[in-house]
C-alpha cells in the first residue's frame, strides 16, 4: 500500500491489516479489493534525494490503485480458485507468485489456484501495464484483500451449512471443518457464498507470522508445461484460418517501400496465398513459414530512405557528444572525471516477435504476448478503423521480454496485414528483423565529475546523454496523468522516468544527475533496467577511481559512504561470501558494485580472468575476450514472495550484466545494424558464463515486497566493468568492452532474411 511523505494511507485509516473490499454480485463467489480511496501522493520536495520520497514504482502503484477493485478472485464449483492477472507473464514467474498470494490468504493448495492472463481491459486504465518491476509491488495488497474476502465469505457460508459458529471453523487445504470433524469443500460453497448484490466488506489480512506459502521457495506452477512442450505461446495457438505470415523489410532502419517489381511472380510461388504492401514492408502469407522465407527472399523491392539513413556508430557518437549538458565550472578542489560510451544493444527476446490477427469488416481479434495491451488495443482499433469495443486483444504468455513486449509492433502489423487481405494471419518476425528493425537499447554517453577534499566527497555530477528512448507504450500516459502531483517540474516523459528511477545511494554531498536525449530516428525501447545499467556502471567505475585517489579500498570506500544499514548489509555480504581482497593471479581481479532501485537493494562481486590465454581462446564464430569466472550476488527486496523465483531472476540479471559489459552490442553502419541473428549477436554464452555463481537472498527487511525483475542488471554490469579495470590496470570507458571486435561477416540486407543454415549437424557437439 503506497503512502505519501507523511506516511498516511488507507491501511492506517482502517487498521494495519484491515482493508475494505467487495463481494461482487455473481452466480459464484467473486471478491475484489477497494483500494482506490487513497489519493495519489501530493509530494513536495524538501531534500535533494527525490527517490527517497517518490520513485517510479510509487507513481505506477498510485496510478493502478483506483481500478484495483475491478480485479477479482473467483471460487469455482470444482473447488478451484480463478484469477485473471492483468499483467503479462513473459517468463518472470508472476503467475506463480500471484498464485502463492491467493493460496496463502485462502489457505488452499497452490495447485488449486488457476492464474490466467486477462484480455485487454480498457476500464483498468493504468492497471494493466507490465514494467518497471512493479507487478508484485502494485498487486500484492489488492490480490490478498480480494482473496481474504473470498475466504471470509466461504467461512460464513460454511457456518450456515454446518450449523456452527464461524469461530469454531477452520479452513485448510480448501476444506472447512468444524469442531466435530464435519467438513465441506470450498467448491460446494461457491454458489452459497455468492452474493445477489455487490456489497462492501471489511477484512483483515493474514498476519505475516502465520505465512506458510509467502516467503517459502516454490517451483513455478508452469514449469512442467514449459519443459514438456505443453505451454502455449502465440505461435502455438490453433486459430482457424491463420496461416504463416512474414514481412520483407527494408535494408535500412525504417525504410519504406518504393515499388515491387515481381508481385505476380511471387504470388505464384508454391504455397503462397497472398502478397501485399503494408506500411512496414511487403507481407507474404503462405502455407508454411519456410515458404514465407522463400517468397520474402524472392521479392525485388525498391526502397525509400529510412530514418537513420547514412548513420553509423561514429556519427551517432558525435551527435551525443554535441548534445551533452555541461557539468558546470570545475571546482577548486581535486576531482575525478570520466566519459563513458555505451553502444546500441538489441532488445530482442528469445521468443521471436509475433502475433495472430483476424480482422473482419465488423470486428478484430488479436493474440500476442503484450505488456501494454490496453494501448495496443487502442492503436489497433485506430489502425483498422473499428470502434474500441469491436477489438478483442488476448494476452498470451511470452518467451521472454526484457522490455521488448511493451511494444506491440507485431500485433499492429498483423492487424494491418489481416485487414488488407481479409484473412487471418499468424505473423512472425525473422531473427534478422528483430536485430535490424526491432527495438534497441539506445546508444548513450555518460559524463561524471566528483569533487573531493581529504576524506570527504563534496559533490557528484553526472550528465547522461542518450538517443531518445521511446516511452509510447503506456508509461508516458501514466506520467502525463500524474504530472500535476510529481515533484519534477514541467519535463518530458524520459526525463521524468530518469529522475524517478535514479537514486544516489552514497553520501556524496551536493550534486545533480541530468538526462538529455537526442535523435529520434531509431526504434528504441525500455530495455531491462532502462537507464540504470549505463548510469550505474559509469558511477561505480568512477567510485573505484575515487577510492584509489583517496587511498581507500574500493569495498571499504563504498561501505563507508553508503547511506543506510540495509545497503551496507548487502555489500558486506557479497564481500564476505566472495572473499573480497583475496590474493589473485596477475591478469585476474575482483570487482564490486552496488545498486538500489524498485524498493530494493543489491550488490555484486565478480572475479574476471583477463589473461591472454583466456582472452584469445578459440571459439567458432564467437567473441570470447575476458571471462567472468565467479559471481556472488546479494539482494534485499523487502519481502520476497517466492525466493526461488527471485534467485532465478537474479541469475538472468547477472547474465545480462556480463553481456552488457563484455560482448553484447549492435554495430551501426550506413543506416542499418550489421547483426542479423542470435548467432552474431553475442549475448552471454556458455563460454562466458561464470562456473561459480551464488545468489544470496537477504533476510526480509520489510512487510512489503520490492521489485526484482530488473534489479540485478546494473550492479552486475558495473561489477564486471570494475573487475576488468582492476585486472588490466586501465579503467574501461567503452561498452561492451569487445564492441571493436567484429568476429563475423555481416549478412546482406537484400534480401533481408538470410538463408536458413543447412550445415547444423557439422557443428553439433
């Protein structure tokens, strides 16, 4: 439950664990929370550190509160409990943690809880956007309140059926029993506990000391389906008439179709049913995806220039440097300074970008893994010229996202193709499409200046300059709606996002952190952890330099300057478990870093091997370079709903951090990216994964959960960078460190889809 600067809120007005909610009029028991009475906080900034008073998660949670009562828990006649989660499950495990909340509050077995993904529901307004590691923070109380009301109603119905007082009943494993041993399953009470009219109810939540599910490690509820192939993603759905569809895309970023020389010839190719020009290229529908690839490769298209025509890494870097905000006059005291460059990185998820669309004259139906389905529904309705109520958007489970599925370009494209040809389509992007025309993490620079005198840090200034980040997926609308109450002045979406997500966790005196953005010709996105990996990496590298100047150990320096015990605890834990300061061979070193965000704190310690025999080890068509040989990560997210899921999230974050620091980038040349698949885009591979990896979930320091999905990227990247600097004796300033190594021959841009490999067995091991 969110509070304002004075700590008020609905939970205090009613009681620490007592909340209001509703029993909803329905044939079976349906319960919902009422949390919309608390106004969004009207914060006024009395200190320099904004995020201590209001951060991005506070804003997102406040925006979701007014419609929390529209999210309901339903008890079914078969004894199961259903919940349609208004968020997207893309592998982060929120269906499992949500099921755990319901199971805890209703004392039902976890296997009885059925969590599905809600279709786009415009009435939820800002309560159906998955991002900012906000899902568990925003839904923790509303889901529990609804489940607790359902439990209260079931007990009341059982008391009538069993002729007992409610105080004489116990509810366990989905069965309610009285003192004599008589019992009744909750399924038999589903109708009896229902209400003919909607009525308000007051309920008390389960005290934490009674938890038996929340806070205990649980396997994912969808794990068996995932490993046995039964889990259904968008491309697994059998929608009548929906045939494979792909798009022939331009050779440069956002180029447009000029003319097509051989439409009739391609339409006559085997299996091809339709070929049509659309806003993003030339779409081909066929009986198989293989036939789509053949047809796309056969098309002869003349292309108009794109939005990044002629641009390269070098030209974009010059634009960024020209747009950098000044650091101001140099102080008279000693300073440590640095400028850091972060190249474009792909936001491609493991699951290809895809969607199914069936658009008719009077209706449209879409299936896709969407993290902003309401905005997608609105955009699709406008695109196909239908009233909003005639468009149905189904949210499917997704195979990864990392911010990519906040954007619905595949769904919008599929709707356009389906409308143009009058048939259902199953549209899938090729891997080359997502690398070259998909969403990227913006290229950026970060300048840092720290002034110090003796043992005191006087000021910290950072100027982060980035290619423009597209926030047109719904978060921008939340910022607009909350603008009057946000203490950030009249600034844009990205600047608001930046200021509400960047915390200064060190006692570094006065200072400022500012963002400036330039260049809107690229398809950018809110890639996992957004600005934080780059900003934190630059900061932590400068801290290492500052510690050296002041004659202090890098760990001890951080520990002494961190502002609170919670932060110091995670840092101390990785130093202890990782054996900070232990002797290491020349060319190897440890690195340590800290990051706080999402109501959580984290620290990483890594060990890196930069010796020539490691850097130059042969790997077929791969970037090797330094290897992280050990990683220790400590995290405190407050109340960890599912510690096992939290550990998995942190493992993924560490792999992201290693990739961003060492190998993972796109190379821009002449208006297009050279990478064309995962085989030449070097995310962390097995040969760069640390053989030793340890995740430490700290004892809970809060009654409420913090965010976790993105938290671990920044500290991990920064720790790798710091370790590299200590191992080589030179602070790295360009990321990824191996960006200058091009270990592959770029595939052609015409045709845009490379031929499928035919020699895979030769490389099997």
